[in-house]
């Protein structure tokens, strides 16, 4: 199926893939896993950035783009190019700072690296460690390599704090104001919940064994347009066409926690505006039309909760020093030797 082939290949975006011959019959041996070639993506002052690092950072966004734009095309490619550039710029900036501070003998405690990895699992993977590991497998990056990458980023953060820690400490009023503006950033996102209406169109039609994924997608697209135009209500369309457990209720789902949802689907629905019909979103199983009705954010921790005041303090300091930090990075770029190969 051409449609599915594109879906699988693009999930390995930016990776050089060595194709494997599939088994020709059910009795044949299982094919070997696809191997991803790990090339050098860029070199900064002699320090390499690997393609697996770029893929590992880009993969979650690629997965969301594949769900949003299953036919890919111009919008998909444009968003992918922007994301790739942003990821590469971040990695180059990281190496610039590490290169400038090389030889100062700074060591990060293992607990700081563990805390950052756990924070990323919580904020980027709905608290699901297996989702992180699956992302690494798709990108061709080992957990050890990922941990080293996180170590570098934590080190850069510490170096930045060290360079600008001579600033006047934030006042209590500044701390309180920053906390009020950013307190939801410190919540346990896995406890967020959402209520939505949903229509699920399977990859293959149950009443037509010859229906192709392309035809099912086309049908889902036309159905979405009909709902948006008011030619049919969401509820009636769900009862007639949806194939999931809440179809008889007009596609109305109860509140669900973010942690109970697929990672890519959760990231999309929690970002959608209320009452906007969106779709079709693609997955390996079919196509989803969704309309978010209400979202609830988890209760943020108090300012006096363990570690929160320190994080707010750091946020205030970073914002105050951002302009000078950017000027410093600009100077490092000018005198650096940077080679980009992707």
C-alpha cells in the first residue's frame, strides 16, 4: 500500500535507511530490523553532532506532522524544514558553549541528568518512559547516547548560570510575579484531562474489503468538510460512520487524562481550540476527526513546594540575561568553525 509505505518511511525522517527484503511467505524467517545509518550532521569547532541526535529531537514532531498531514505535501515539508533548522541550531549552540568552556573540568551529578530525563518524559512523552525509548529506537540513538546528549545540555545550562550568576538576585516580588505567570509550567501534565467528540474511520472499510487507505482517507476528508460546512452534524456522522466504542453516543467521549492517550494524539488535542472540528488525523490504524469540548489543566504546585522556588528564580535570571546571552552566542558563532552536512 503506497499510503502506508509513505507513513512508515517518513517516521524515519532524515535517516539513511538500508532496505531489508521482506519475507515472501508466512513460513519465511522474519526480516531483520531496519538499520539506520548514523552520519555526522554537523561539526562545531571539531565537535561532531550526529544525525541520530537530530532525528531523536525531531522524531516526536515528525510523528505529529504525519498525524496532521498524512498526505504530506508542501505544508508538511515546510513545517519539517523549520523544525529541522531549529533543532540543528539548538545543537550547534550547545556545542558552541561546551567548546568555549572546554577544559574547565566541570562535572554534572548523575541525579541532575536523571531529573532532566524524567522531566522530559513527563512533558514530551506523557510520562511514558517506553514512548521515549520507542522514539530513540526510531531515530537510531541508544539510551546511553541520549543520556550523554542530555548531560551536555544540563552542563550548558549550568555554565550559563555560572556566567551570569553575578546578577542581582530576583526580588521576592519578581519571584511571585514570575510564579503567577508560569505556575502551570510546573504542573504534572500527565494529570491534564480533555473531553472531546471523535469519529474514527478505520484504515480499511469493514463493509468493503477492497477499500484502500487512500480511499478511506479521502472519505474521512470529505466527511470532515461536510461537518464543518454544516451539511451533517458531528453526532449524526459519528453514529453512521464512526467505528469505536462511543459511536452510538454521537462520538461523545468522557474526560480522559493525557496519560491515557497516545502521545502524538494528546499533544495535538490539548493544543486545539475549543469546538473546532479538526481532521482527519492519521495513525497506522485509521483516521480520526475530533472536536475538543473542554480541557482541564492539573493543579500547579505551590511556590513553596520542593524545588519550585529555585526553578522560578532560575527563570527570572534567564529572562534578565537573555539579551546578553544571545550577544555572547553571536560572538561565539562568528569565531567558530561550523560545518553542516545535512
